[in-house]
C-alpha cells in the first residue's frame, strides 16, 4: 500500500483550553443552526440541487437528488446531459448504475460512513460528542479567513471545521480522493434558511486542492421523507 501523503493541515496541541474553545465554537454553531436536539430528531432527508461542475476547463450542469436515511442508507441520482447516474447504499453493500449498466461498488459502505461523519447531521446533531481542538491560527479558504478546529479521531482524515465571524459553521476541510489520487477537499456552506426546525444551507462551494470544482444550489429540502423499503436496493436484485 502507498503511504498517505504527509498532512498539510496545521496541528495544535490538544490542551484543555484548545478543546474547550472548539467545544464552545461548535455549540454556538449548533445553536445558530436551530440546536443540536432539532438536528438529532431528523432521521432522514431528501435534498434536490442543481450544480455546475468545472473540470479541465469544461463546465457541466448537473441536477441531483439525494435520499438519505441516517446513517448508512442512501440513494443519489445525478442527471447529466448524456444520461443518468444512480448510486445506492443499503447499509451493507453499495452499487452504481450508469446509463443502465449496474455494478457493485465495494467502496460505498466505507464512503457513506465517512460522509456521515463529516455531515452537518452528525457535526451539528451530535455536536456535544465531537472531539475537536481549536487551531491557534485561522484557516484561509477562497480569500476568507475562518476560525478553525481539527476533529480528533474518526474515519475522515484531517477533518477541519471552519467557523465564520458570526460563529456559524461555514464549512469543512478534509483529506479525500480526487481524480488524480489523494486531495484536500473544502466545502463551504452559505444561504442558510429554515427547513422545518433546523437552518439548512442552500448554497455550497467545493474546492479541490484550492481550486473551485463544484458550485451547488439546493432547490428542495424535505426532512423525514417517506421512503419505500426497497429504495436503496440494487436494481434487479
């Protein structure tokens, strides 16, 4: 196995003060988003969004719909100009259907575990259990500086929480996989609006190694949608 690249993320001594500061930041961010209890009460979500994907000088318009029953059952549908891509995880195995061709996806279960760990549903809904250390210096993303805290432990490498001047959870950074191998990914959230009892961001910007590659606008958020029992099953199984 190829060893992972050395971390580019600033580290901080895990002093009681740095831990307490991170805990206070996260508690305030949770409060601004409607409170941890309101987020924890939600058991599933259906999100529809439009996105612009920029890769190698090309731009692609996407329409997506994600149905997620927490923590590990999910169906994602992406409509592209050349056809539809569906990806599903039923809690024990994953699959992918591209233009009608169905394949098993052996990485899907680990992938959904990481997605849950770095999701707002876990970071805000379980804010009191997230162990993090406040960094001494702010982290700059896209020309804006954010107070930052590094999450300790877990499956997501170098998971960093970014807080804006108002104390809102403005985004996250983490080590993930890009088309060319390991990459630093950053997601910024904006345009928070009510969805039921919680505040949910309606815009998102994703960067890979500093470059913007995806801009998304959420068009619909449904909390606790009614989901058919076989929604996550592999087609034809």
